[in-house]
């Protein structure tokens, strides 16, 4: 995961977007990561894992692994 300073993220927002489409990017303030920017596809994948009744092995098929 790459880390950008808040200043670099602010003034290089287009670059931040380009980087985040390839991998999550942490944005740091005062040397400490405070947020992570990630591609919408990765966000949707992680959100699907949080749904009740869906295990990580089911995320791509939509079928329960216990059947």
C-alpha cells in the first residue's frame, strides 16, 4: 500500500485517484495514516463480505459453500 501525505493528496488528487484504482492508498497527516482511498470495485467487494450469511468463498459465485 502506498502512502501519500495529505498535502500530496490535496495537490495531486488526480494522481491519488490513479494510484487508488490500482491499489489502496493511505493518506497521512503528521506522519500517521488517517484514511485509505480504494477503488470502487474493491469497496464493493469488501462491502459484500460484510453482508450476513455470505462467507468470503461465496463472494464471486453467489452460492453458499455449505450447500
